[in-house]
């Protein structure tokens, strides 16, 4: 059981308003797999569980909007308009909640070191009426220059 928990998968909870509407603010029980983190298989659009950079005793459930080398532009929270342009540094990810107006995420604490990732969420198991796969929503990352948030890949080489 320890090997499965350490290197395989874990049952955990995503709690709070930051991932609305993907997850309920009262909390959803989810399945998280660790293999993707171990083999660098986390992609833009995936939902991940990470240790909080602001408080390592806590975990956060967020969506990956940028990987190392990505140049991203994300709208700032609230109704003030504006955007933030960032190049995600080597060994880091840009994490953001689906509920951009009520999420403490990379806009607050910056790019998150890949080493803080615990795993990738792949299924919601509770509540039963909402059980199912948690999809990669790559559409949340569109090319810079389009309206809204954007991501472009840094050219290879």
C-alpha cells in the first residue's frame, strides 16, 4: 500500500472556490496520480495538486497554464482589467485556479517549482452525481495576441 500511495495514486480533496466550476467550493474527492510528475508528463491544461509555495504545510489544487520556457499573458484578478506577461523559468510551472476572480495562485506567489508538485488529478469520485474524468482543458491556454489569457511556446534551440 505504501508503494502505491508514494508512487502510484492517492485519494485527496480539492476544497475552496478557486477551481469553480470544475470543483465545488465545499470540496470534491478526487483521484491524483503521481506517475505524470515523475516522468515530466504534466501538460498545460492539466489539474495538479501542489504544495503551496506560500505555506508548505498546505496543498493547492490548480490548473497548469504554463510550463518552463512558455511566455504567458494572464488577466489580473478582479474587475480592474490589465494583464501580466511572464516567461516561466526553467523547472517551474504557472498555476492558476479556474475561478480567476477568487483564486490565490501564481499571480500572487509567482511560478511554482516543479519539485512542489504532488500529482495530476485525473478523476472526481465524490459527489457521486458528478463523478467522472477530470479533463485537460488546454483551451484555457490560447496563443498570446488573442483576447484573454495566452500561452506561446518558446522556440526550440
